[in-house]
């Protein structure tokens, strides 16, 4: 599996492989960095906005819970997390 975060299965831990910073505004990039979303970090998609919308996306990042837009998640490439 090597997909974007916006299409990752819910409840499955993944590792951020690459972030397309050029596809994000300066403020969006700063916000993602403040949340700790960087290459190599493991995250778990928890739930999406609603039955009819994939926006926003709630993530577990360590012990934090953060919310990002589906468009931002589409800029984040992920791979399977290492087995614990």
C-alpha cells in the first residue's frame, strides 16, 4: 500500500512517507507542522466528516487528536506502519 492519507482505511495506523508541501499554502503547512505531521510520523485516521462527505478527517497523532481537511490529507502520501 502506498496511498494518500485521505483514502487510508479508518482505524489503521500508517506512516507519513511524503508531504507535498508545494500543494499547500504557507499557513496550511505551518498548521500541519504544528500538529506534528511530518515525514516518518505514524498516524491513525479515526473518522471522516459524515456519510456523504469525506471532509474533515480526524487523526490520532501520538496522544493528540487533530482535524484536517480532505484536501490537505490528499497532499500526504502514506505507507503501512511498522509492526509493533
